[in-house]
C-alpha cells in the first residue's frame, strides 16, 4: 500500500481517538491519560506533517530546486523527532511535580480509556509496520515512532490504573508517565540523529568511505581521487561527487567507459547519483581527499579567482 494512504488513514483514526482520550483524561484527572492524549496529538500532527511532506516531495525538480523537494521529508522527520523529545521532557517535568501531590484519579475510567487507546494504537502501529516503508523512509519512521510511543503510553496508563485500583497508590500515574516518556525520548534522539546527519550532509551510516574509494581506485587508469563528497539527498537516496585523476593518454571513449564502470559498481555499494570530474596529472588542484569548502570572502582572502 502507498505510504501516503497509510499516513492518511492512520491520521484520521489517531486524531479521532485523541479527542476522546483528552476528554476522559480530564474527567478522570489522570496525568497518564492526559499525557497520552498529548502524545496522540503529537502523533496526529506528525502523521499530518509527514503526509504534507510526501505531497511536497512529489513535486518535480526544476531550475530553482535542481534536487527537487525530497529533502522536505527529512525536515519533517527532524521536526517529528524534536517534538518527541520535547514532549517527553515536558511530561517528565509535569509528572515529577505531580508525584508529590495527592491527585484524585478515577482509576476505572482511566483503565477503560487506556485499554481502548492501546487497541487503537496497536491497530495503527501494525497497519503502518505492514503497509509502509518504516525502515528506509525516515519520514514514515518518525510518524511510526510517535505511534509506537503512544502504544507504550497506553500500556503504562493501564498498569498505573491497575496499581491505583489495587493499592490506592496514585503516584503510579506519575511513575508510568516518566517511564514511558524516557522510552519516547530515547527513540526521538535516535531519529533526531539520523535526520540531522542527512541535513548536514554527513556520509550515510550505511556507506563505507574506504570501500567507495577502493571501488573508484580499482578501475584501470585511475591514479588518484580527491575532493570527495558523499551525502544523502533523502533517506536511501545517496549521492557522490569526486575529482578523479587519470592517465593523460586516455581518450574520451576510454573515459566514458570508465564512468559507466564506476557508476555501475557504486550503484551496488549504495550510491545512486554519481558525478565525476576527470582530470589529468597536471590538474593544478590540491590532492587532499577532503576539500574544505570556502566562502567567497575566504577565496578572496587567499587570492583565488574562479
């Protein structure tokens, strides 16, 4: 099933139940339920944001956006991850303050709504896991983690309600909220790191730079490689640019054959978009593997002109 359809259906289900849970959370005076409703609100927002990001990412590349809009999905994932972490911290602070009070909690109402919430979240989580690309697409993964965190929130609220009913220990409500929030923050940080690495154009974690260099240098006629850049345009769509020094005697036909060979081998190593600049031994550039990018002012300062 298409990722957009999964997101749209999940959004409507989550948003509807979020309203129900928020109402009964205030009625029962349960922080676990209220925080879970906030989680579901963030879920709904995350799903909606992911849906919008998919729609924008489908727009074609143009002369102003030569790579298209695929990076929008990563921005959505970064925002979703930030929201997860912020929400988790907020709930922990509220839970700590509430722990030292003696709130009156309607445990039976809390239990009933928590069980219903668990069922809804499980349905959505299983639906997303089976019908969408949660492993490769960070946008989908961000929305899925929100739902998974909400599922844990429902489990925590159920346990807290049972403890309150059995022992009258209302602090269980705060403890459950803190425990679930810690798990949510942990997941959020993982997604935050992955999306941040793409936004700063770091080498994708699944790419081995030494292996990539070995592939290029292993082609007959290649003397050296410098000015290497490897990055991800979006999750799973990796790109590479590099300067390749070759034998001066090579002709255009031979270089074209080399380009095809390098592109073919790099595609098997996870690089889908390759740009190579071929140069002779007298290229006049530095031989540094990694070239430091400089601003216009820095170039002027060192007397370079392009």
